[in-house]
């Protein structure tokens, strides 16, 4: 018996009957031999962790564009906080932590530079539309590993594409990530807003604070405990009615106080214009796309609109600004 098979046997003995067992995965798009050490979801986690798109998350905006300070979240830190929350819930419910972690680490790989401002710009200018969860799936299926894809399992791919609010994950592990994403971004965005002076530490309205707590740590503890308590022994991941209402109220308050706050969002119009102008540039001049994207278009027959979105959404904030400068800002010159 291999080490992998021993781990799979331990899963069968220790995990909840509602968990996805590694040995019962629905498989990969392309068949491949099993690893003798790692079960399939651990391999998927490792593939995502070592991917280029995962490393690029460190230079992609979460909420605040180019903030002055070292402690504001990037898309990478958001991803790690989602993973931590999700693993806490999965462990308490005896679900598959490797699967949860793989989904969490991969859920935002397709996010644009400049956060949701970049996503809105691509969705508006591209006739095919743009949704970061769908792009994350395209990253792992097609774009990673020099356009060969990571060949992940069905369960991880399903969790990645369905992590958005309107998604319907096929596994409880995917549902955990869906909840954990919302819990993470609302609380760390609030923490960043307090750091930026947009919110006061005690500014949460009483109808939310009286239920979930007035401090970030209190609310995180409340929501995570509520999910665990409400989901134990069930073939579902759910929240109590009071917690769900507090979460909804908190999200609405965050949109009013932070996500549409002029101080936090004053630069987003510039970012959207930058994204749109580069999209139109490469759409009208496909010969200027990097060679690997032109080859991808020839190999897959994907429309030019999708290929241009692939290239732009892959960029970090810093790289996107550099490309814009190279294309549109005159450089100094001298006659010799």
C-alpha cells in the first residue's frame, strides 16, 4: 500500500460521511497516473500554489488602489485569509481540508488588476462579458503551465467557478469557500478602511454589532462559529437566520460606507479607463499581443476578445501601468 492509499484510508475512517473523499474524486479532464505520496486534492493545492498566476496575486488590488502603507491587503492576502477561514470550518466539520484549501487558493486566480474596477471595465468593453470566477477556471484549465493548464480535479474546478454569490457548488467544501470568501473580504476590507481613516473602529451600526459584535475579531468568531454550529451533522453548509441577516446587513453597510466611498474609490475611474484603453489597443492590434497569446488563439480558435481579456486580466497592477506607459506615454529621446 502506498502512502497516498494510506492517507485515503485514514480519510474514510475519520472524515464526515458528507465529505468528498480523495479516492472518490470524479477525476481530471485528462487522465494521469496517481502520485504515490499525495491524494488528488493535495496535488491540486500544490499545483495552484506553485503557479505563476498565484504569485501574481501579490501585486493585485483587493479594494484600495495603490494605498500608502505596507499593511493593506492585496489579492494574495485576501486569498490566504479565505483559505484560513475555510480550513477552520472544514476541520470542525470533518470535511476535506485539502479540497477546501485548493479551492480557496485558486478562487481568484483570474481576477483583474485594480480589483473589481478592472473587472467592471473588461465586462463593459468586451462583447463577450467578463466574470472573474469564470476567468479563474480558464486560468487553471487553459492558461497556466505555458497554456497547457493544470489539469485539476472536477471538485476543485467546480468550487473555483462557483465561489461567487450566485454560484451553486457541488460539494460542501465548495460551499465553505463560498461563505469564507464573503466573511473574509467584508472583515479585512473593514479593517483596511479603519486603517485608512474611512471608518472608525466602533462605527458598526448597533443592529449589526448587537448581533455579531462590534470588533472585527468578534464578528469573525461569531460568523464562523455560527456556520459550524448550524452545519454539524447536515449535508449542507448553512447559517442561522439571525447570522444570515447580520451578514446581509453588514454587506449593505459596507457598500455604502466603503465600497462606494469617494475616498476609497477616487482613483477607480482612472483604472477603468486604463483597462479599457488597453483592451481596445490590443483588440485593434492583435499582432502586438505576446506570442504565446497569439499562438493560443491559433490553437484553440478562441475569439480575439477572449484572448485579449486573458492577457489583460493576467496582469498585476504594476505591470498594467507599465504596459500603459509603454503604449501611450511618450518617452524622452535625444539626437546623437
